[in-house]
C-alpha cells in the first residue's frame, strides 16, 4: 500500500482529534516548504520568534493536541525543546557569531504544570565568550505563569 492509500484509509476511520492532528502535520509541511530555513520541528510546533534586542529574544509556541503528555499538560520534553530552540537561536545571533551554535549543556527546572493556550519562552544571553555562549531561558503561559526555567551553554560553530 502506498502512502496516499494509507493516508486515505486512516482518514476514513479517524476521530475528530486525529483529524486536527493530521491538519497540524499538513500545515507544518506547507510552512516548511515555504520557509526552507525553518526546521521541521519548528514548523510542526508553530514557533514564532521575536528579536527583542542584541541579547534577548522571545519564541512562542501555541498549545495544540501535539503538546500534551498523558495527563493532559504540556509535555516536559516539548518544554525543553522550546527552551533549547529559543536559547540556541539567540546564541546563534550574538555579535561575532557568524555560523550558528549547538547545545553543549541544558538544565531545565519544571516549576508548575504547563497549562495554557500559548507558551512564551524568553531567552537571554548571560555571557558571550570567544567559543561559548551562556544563556538563560524562561517559559511562561499567556497569563505570565512561570512554567519552566533553564540555563544552557552553546558552542559557537567555526566559520
């Protein structure tokens, strides 16, 4: 059976929630096609980035059925993905960094259950060294409730 037939067979017996998830997947593939610089995970999770200044950015992730863990709150791994992506993006944009940055270390503290309609991560540069960038990040919901806090170290890629 080819993928088109599999998709159609699955769709015929899918629940409303499964159809919502399939639409999220399809929309993310369309977005990725339009914005080839975006990663599939950023597209799937619908990340939106706003640069605040030379050392701070915010990245938003709207809630969706993809984000829930088994008890119906934001999955911790996806919270960490938002933190890592936001802090890594900011580390890639610091003055003097021309090629990007990769995660060396990431520590996440989960503080309250991840509930809400929108999750906003604020990533801030703590130190911009010759090879390493030290970052702090905080995830809050749309009401300002602090969900998670993180620190991370990112290695600047050589030119």
